[in-house]
């Protein structure tokens, strides 16, 4: 009887050891099928991934707004842009954009604005509008209402303003300002004022691309 029990235990032990060996071989076949090069590529893919917004955020730190106007000061909150209400302003703030300066640094390219529209679930057209008006606010003498008026007239960037003719632009702004039921700006700037804008714009570096 003792002999029989010993034989049974010996068979069980052999079966257990064979099971371990078989499991080890199967594991090695499944996990070791990739070459060293393939494993390295997978690791590189995992560590090199980054979202476009992170890239733009890093790039934003190096953007020089090239202006004497403090676009991060009081009076340049993101909500001061025409059409940015409390709800949209809240979305922008959660996105890291609290001021006109923030918007210019982070959304100065079409691709960054398209990404923001997708992330914030809002239309991209208004973001393009806000970027253009923010760009014009870099010029000394242009306030929010003048920026909106100039943009509505067709001036989208500092570079376009630099090429404008003061007399023609003032005439166009006069027409645009009086076209609706309400004026965009209380007054239209004088030719001398617009000439100053243009002179300043000619000495400024471009920031916003459209």
C-alpha cells in the first residue's frame, strides 16, 4: 500500500514539473518573438509621443510679442475681446489663456487655433477673429474698439496694417463704422492717428499668421 502511494506521489510530482517546463517554453515563445530592434522602436514610440498643445505651450514661452503694450495687464483680460463672454472666457482660462497676451503666445498659428477649437468644442472662425484683433492690439494707440473696427474693415494682421494707406483705411473704417444700426467704435480715428499706427506696424515683427 505504501509503495502504491509513493508511486502516485511520484507521478504527480513529475506531472507538475512537466507542466512548469511546458509553461516556461510557451511563455518564452509568446514574449520573445519580437527582435531587439522591434522592442526598441516600441519604446521610442511610447516615450516620444506628445500632444500638439504641449508643443505649442513650449513654443509659446519663446514668442516675443514685440510691443510696448502690456497685453497681460488689467484691461486686456481675454473677456475684453468682442464676443468672448463669461462662458467662453472660462473655457479659455481652463486652457491656459487668461489674457490677450496669452492668446497671442499660444494661438498665433492656424494649426494651434484649430486644435483649440477642437479641444474647447467651439467654432474656429471666432478664434481666428480674436487672434487677428489681438495682433492689432499690439500697436500703441489701438484699443479694443479700434482693433475690432480695423479688423472688420479687412485688416487681419500687423503686416497688413503696415502696408495700408491711411487715407483709404480711414475712409473704409468710416463706412464700416456707420454701416450697422450701432457703431463699432464711438469715433473713427483720424488720418494722423492711422498714419502713426502704420508707422509703428512697419517696425514690428509679425506674430499672428492667418
